[in-house]
């Protein structure tokens, strides 16, 4: 799910990336275009257990947004909560 909000000073993009770690998220700004890519691994190995069935898999997310004005990359911020 994606939300884009606008104020007089900034645009805020909020995207749900379940299972994505900070190091697996990439944000790219190119003029008016903001691209967000992420990989999520929905499984983990547990010591002492043997995996018999795996239905969870790795997932990739990609979203590209075209904003009405060019984005200043130097003053842009990204955070993962």
C-alpha cells in the first residue's frame, strides 16, 4: 500500500514493505521521478530444526512515482520504521 502526501514544503511517500530490512531498500531520485525498490525474505533458518515444508518465499517490491516538481535529492530523507 502506498500513500503520497503534499504540504507547501514537502512530499511524503509512505509505503508498506512487510519483511524488508533497511539494507534491502533502495530509493532513487531522478528529477520528478522517485523509485523505491525492496526485497523481503519472509523466512528465517532456525538452529536445531529441519525444514519440512516452506510456503513462504522471498518477495520483491518496486514502485515508481512521478511527482509534479523535481525533487532535490540533497535535501531528501528516507527512513524505515
